[in-house]
């Protein structure tokens, strides 16, 4: 399918045009379009709008959609970006990792948790609250460790042996920051997010989510 790309300010000057046409497979998302446009964005922060409505990397695209790439507007510093998603769809660690690419970063750390030793695991979540809690956890880690960006995705439903159930990715100027930030996010996610796991027919016991770590 064909998608129209609108460019502004520095992106327009870099491309030498205000409009591009992108060929994408049916069912593609904004993230898929951004991956093809990394030569232009450099993986840097842009705001996306589809058909004049602000969009996220997960937003779907249809034939003849208009995707605008908007550089940070004047009048204030752009805040660090976080991405969270809880979904019954399979997770793609490479895609999550790409979401935290940033020209300020010298290190990118990705953690992938997979099902082990059993044929499958079952996950259930209070999705709206869990996504809100994940945003809080990621924002706190960005502030505490000086991260550039952070992303976390978690599966719900059945996750087969060796398949990812959770992916956390962070970028930072230095490796120490990236490792520390990623470790904090996965630990806090496990402790605080209302997500439950059933293994071989039994719900796995955990800690109270209102009890801080440590």
C-alpha cells in the first residue's frame, strides 16, 4: 500500500522535499514507516500524526493515509519518550529496541523474558492500570538514571515455550546508565504492575503490588 509522508522544518530541509511516498505492506504500523525513514530521522525524536490526528508507533496505517513527521516544536525542550504496550499479540524484541533509538545514546540495552521449562504460560492483566503503572516506572527510571528513552511491552494470554512474554529496552549516553535503568524497570514491573501468571494450571504467587521493592 502507498502512504504519503509529510515533512516539516529540519526534516523537510534534510529530505529536500516536503512530501514523500512510501510503499508499505498491508497491515503496517507507524513504527514500520519510521523504520524505513531512519535514513531521514536518524532515529531521533519526532511526533507522528496520521490524517491530522496525533499517533503512536503502534497506530495502524491504511492505503493513502497521510503520515506527518513533526520535529520538536519551538518553545520548549522535548521530554524523554516512553513507550508501553500490553497485548495478546506476539512481541518483537527488535521492534521494541528500535523504539528507543536516539542520537544522544551511546548504549542500548534490551531485556527479553521468555517462557522456559513448560509448554506454555498464561498471563492476565488489568491492562489499563498496568499500562499506567508501566509509564510511571519508565518515567521514574528515565529521571533517575538519565536515560534517553525507555520502552516496555508485555504479553497477555498464552505464551508458548521460548516465546517472549516481556521486553524492556532502554537507551542512555553510557552503558552503566542503560544497564541500571533496564534492571530497575524489569524489577519494578515484576513487583508493581498488576499482571498475573499461571503455570501448569496454578496462579504463581507474588508480592503485593502496593509494597515497594527493597
